C-alpha cells in the first residue's frame, strides 16, 4: 500500500481498507457463528465407549430448562365441570408416543436447541392425549433434544430417551458383551445413563435391545439374567435422579436370548417387564395378524395391566397391519378395552407418511384428523381422542400460556414485531387449548383457531371470529383444568369488532353445592350480553367481575382480575371465552387471545 507525503494512507485508500477489513471481519464472525452453531448441536452417543467417555460437563446446551410440571389424571372429577369425557373415552390408562422420524436429530427440525428457520417443521401440539414422550433413533443412546423435553415438561408429560442396541454388526455384538459380561461395567453403564438424564433433564429410557445375545446354553442364560439386572439397575439409578423416573422395556429379547417379538406380555418376556416400570409390546397383535393380544397381556400382568402398552406402528411398516395410519385409533380401542395402556410408534406419519404433501402444507389438517378425528372435539370420531380422554393442563400455579405453536413468520414481544422471518422451535410449543374449536352455546357461525397472524408474545395466538357479520355471542371452552388457590387472572386480547370475556367454571373440592361461573368482563362493561347460556350441568351461580387493572399496549389490552374472594377455595375445573359483537362489528370482526395467566 502506498503512503502520502505525511507518511499516512490517503483517505480514499483508508476507506477502502476499512471496508475490506469489515468484510473480512464479517466473514470471520459468520464462520465462527456457523462453527458455534454446529458445536451447539444435539448429537447422540453412538456406542458404549462414547457413553463411557461422556462427562456431565459435555454439551451443556443439551440441558432442558423446564422442570416437569404436575398434571392431574384424566379421571380427576373436578376437571369435568364443563366438558366431561364422553362415555367412550378411557380415563384410567396411560398413553405413550415414541417419536421416530428420519433417524432423528435433523438440522431443519430439532438438531439445534436454538431452533431453525424452517417454519414447516414437525411439532407436537396434542400433549393433552399422552403421558410420556419417547425420543427414538438408532444410535446407542438417544437423548431428547432439549426442546422436546421443555415442551413435554411444560405440558406435564414425561420425556424419555432410548438405549438401543440392534443388528448383528461387530460393534453391536461387542457392546452386548461389554454390557452384560461384567457386573461392574454393567452397573457403571446404568449409572452413566442416569447421569446423562440428570445432566440433560429428562426422565428415563426406553430400553430397546434387538441384537441376539451371543452364546449357547449357560452362557446365554447368564446374559439373559444380566440383561434383566441391567434394566433393574437402570431403574434404580434413575430413581435417584427424579421421582418421575421411568424405564420401559421393548418387547424384543426373550428368555432364549433371541430377538423374538411376542406382541404381548407372556412368560417369554415377563422377566424384563418385572425389572422395568413398563413394557411396550411389538405391533403384530393387530388383526388380521393377531400374533398376541392385549387381553392376554392384561391377564399376565394382573394388577400391573396398565404398565403394558399395547402399541401400534403408525407407519404401517409391515404388510397386513390394520391398526396404523388413520386407523391407529382402533388400536387404542382394542388396547384400552382389554385393560392395558396404549402406545403409538412414529406418530410423525402425519407429517411425512403416505398422503403428506412434500411441503407439509397439509400436516396440521392430517394431525388434527389423526388425534381428534371428525365430528368435533367434544365427541370425536375416528381419531385417538375417540377413546383417549384429554388430561387437564398442568395444575401448579403460577400458570401461563401465550398460545405458541412453536413456529411462525415473526417473533413478537409485547405485541410488537421483534424479528421478522420464518422460524421453528419444538421447544416453544406452549400449553395449547384442550379444545380449539368447540362451541357450547350461541351463534353457530363462529370458529376458533390458532393463528400466526399476530401474537402478543412468541409466534401465535388464538383467534375467534364468525363467518360473516356476527349477530350473537359464542361460548367456547378452551382448557380442561384443575387449579386450586387461584387469586388472580390476567388475560391479554386484541379486539376488533368482538368483545371477549374470560369464563371460569369452579366448584368446591368435595363437588358439593352449586357450580360457580365467573365471567371476567372487558373494561367498561357491567354484565355479559343478555340470554347467555353457560351450559354447566346442575345448579349454577353466575357472577361478573370487572378488571382491577387494564392497560393497552401495541393494540393489545391486558386485564387483571382479583378472583380470590369469588372463588373462595373452589377449584377451577375449566376456562373458556365468551365472545360477542361490539357495535361496530362487521364481517371482519375477530378477537385474538394472546396470553392467559393464573396465580
């Protein structure tokens, strides 16, 4: 570079030099950011050596942030105050969902805890119908990417990883021997697996051994017993980590040491069931194959019948299976009527299976069909919910939801756009409404739906609107709940031609006395519209409350209500919305619900 007479660089060249320096710095930062993003990826452990070498300080970005929130069972009676389960819906048995999609840890799905720019990713939004989520891949140790655990725990659902040895590879056979032939090593692996779960915040494992145990005679018998001891030891070590610890055995190895799927619980796999918290059986018990049966599983299990998951492979990966695809719900009917629990393997079929569009634009509709079927969410037909009752939302206070679906076209903060652009993150799925489009009374032209049109926080909100100019009100249940001790309710809405009142339905813990309906009115009103039917069974008392505070921000109205005196120790068993037209309502009238909180 040349210098001027004063020995300095000319101004023009100085500007060009700074420009190039800036470009080089930007390139370096971009490369560094890309390397950091790659480092901050969730990657499973490929073999037992990788598990042995793992340390709690490894990959801290894999740690979930959300603790498991307590949730009442579907049978909790005070959650039935408004929309009780239908007679066909089971309220006693458990449901597991085993997530197996494209071998897991995909860059445009869940590999990076910080999320992806793919707004069309697979996300799970029907947490109310399952109790346990299992992340499955073909690696030796598959722990859930932290977003999955965060979303599951936020919704009161356990999150499990998978310990997996399969195939007849040299590495698989070596790992089987390494695991089973030394009691001290076996115990060390059980402890290490529990340490991984503690460090990353998930609740246990599905144990999937699909490699035949080597040897003959006494040698294989010792390995069978050692494998059962490993399951028992893993269960014991996990109980040191969390009270929610769960170890589930997959129906594979039998007393012979062979991989011999029984498709039921029987004396060939009962040894491993006894060592575990539960078993999920293989999928060929469904007609016309009928190799095994839930009835026999229930008989063998006795009092532990609901620790048996009669599971179906949603992907129909073997010819002849009837309970798969959109017919999976029939498996729920058979399993639950027999007295066992129910399991789904690869429920992401709705995203990537037969009939799914390459751009996944029909995923939401397919997923809704799979879970809630047809004929509405109150009496669903042809979906899992026909036979599985919705669980109440987590009952611990404080509670809040911003209706986030885990994707969007922008990210909002306090009603303003923080960042534009497509995004997706499985860990941002919030506690979504138990019922998303159910009307109990009023104008039938109304509809409700989750939308990314606008949000108060995150990427989406719940929208209520009518087809055409609204003429009357709509009363819509949203959440099945079991909240005790609620003193304050906060709601944030954006009204455009429609007014919105939050509705609580409550009762005494002993369920004696009248039901209480608390209507949380918009500011400036004294009562709800005349003629509203609240559709609560039995004697009912209705009271109206005005907000104690109200503020407007970026077009959104946040209202706080003191409900402590009104509830007076009652349990809130349901929350809904009453929407009705304002004087200026027209065909575009709608209301967006952006946030709901209780404490």
